[in-house]
């Protein structure tokens, strides 16, 4: 399987979505539909480590990369998910240079970081994978994403963008709007200017710009700004929209 990082390294724009369901059925369906990646959400769902590992396997079977949005920037969840075979980690609320370096330290092997070393993991095929190949794959195939979603993070975005080992700068529009005092107004000019600034910082530092969108208009605008890591809504929203449209359609015939 070609991972999401490999696609980005080849210059492609990739499309993914957040996943909050714990069932592998959702991961498989989204993979079969052709999404490039799936962000398993351990920050805003009840998803646990064992469930996430099952979903990673389901994603691989369906040909979709799995990125884990870990619950914070601490070393343990980042390490555990990479060792479980996730094709990437996405750290929320990275507001400073030191926080970005902390994420890299937990995600990257030396000399870029200080990732703990064990070869008896799923990512290393339980000691069956050549260790040098494992080290090379962890760098070329596993994605490191940091979320910029506060006033502090925005003020430090150029410094964060310069951190070696970070692949993607991801603007979180909802939390950023909250931090800017305009909660929920993700189309507000302040949020859009923030995305432009992030895209510029990413380009100047050889990084990829990413963000979350909820409709086609937002998607088009983000891509025009330079976003290549595009996250479109989440599987819960897809389910609700689909189910709601069925009821609305039926109601026209049952009245």
C-alpha cells in the first residue's frame, strides 16, 4: 500500500476524513470508496488503543492509510500508535516550538528525535523486518502532523514550520475560531487569514499545509490557498447526513 506520506512526497493532494466510529466497517468502507487516509480520532471520541489497532489493520486491508489523532503531545500515545503500525500521528494543540519538538522527539528515531526503540512491535513485523528497513520506512512512510489551533500557535507558526521532522502543519479552524473569540465562525476573515499564513509558512519551510473543511466551497478555497492535506468532515457526519436524507426523501412520499 502506498501511504499518505508517500503520496504527499510525490506532490499529490490527498483527501481524508476523521473517524469516530470504533467499528472496522467504517474504515473498510472509506477505504473501498477511495479516500487516501483516515484520521482515527482519539481526542474527540471514546476510541481506545486496542480498538485503534484493529482499525489500523482494517485500513490496511482496504488500502487506506490510518493517521491517529492522539489525545495530546505526550510520548506514550504517540509511540504506541506508531508501533501498532499507524501510518502517521496527528498531535492537537501544538502551540509552541518546544511542543513541536516534543512531538518530533516522540515520533522520530535518532538523530531527528528520541523515539523509543523496540523491534518486537507490529510496525517492525514482530522482529521479522530488517531493522534498517524499519528505520527507513518510519521516516519515509510515517507522517507527523501538528495542529495549529490557537492564537499562540498562530503567532509561532513560522517557528513551528521550521522544525525538522514535522511533515504537515494542520490548521484546526474550529478551535482557532474559539481562541480568536469568534467561536464556530470558521469562514471568518480572521480564520481565513490564518490559513493563508499557515500555507505560506509551510511552503517556505518545505512542509505540507492541511486543514479541515465541511463543504465543497471550503474545500475549493483551501486548495486554492495551497492545502494538500485536506480533511473533509467525519464519518459520524456522513452517517447522519445519509440517514437524514433518506427520511427526508421518504417523507415526500408518505405525506
